[in-house]
C-alpha cells in the first residue's frame, strides 16, 4: 500500500508541486524562430528533440501564433 509517503519521510508539510522542468529553454526555440520563422511545429520539435506538443505548449506560453506561415507574437 502506498499512502503517499516515501520510506522514512513522515513530513506532512506541503511539498513543491508543479510543472515538470522544461526539456529545452525558450531561447533555443526563439533562436530557431529567429533563424527561420516559417518552420512548422514538427520541424521545430525535430530540431529540439522534443514532441510537437511540447513545442506547441511553449509557443502558446511565449504567446506566439502562426500567421500567413510565420510565427509572430499574439497581440491581445
């Protein structure tokens, strides 16, 4: 039975939870976009060795959208 404690860890204080660490930095993704902003998410993912979904998530967090084949910052 696993009650959520590691062996010998009986601390009931809240532990830090959140998103898993990024597999690459935004600067790497931005550098690829600066080099060629017409690349697809699939092409970017292959160059960064991550999933297309990971690239999609990062682009959304960077507020980037694709317009007329180019990645641009989304203006609200």
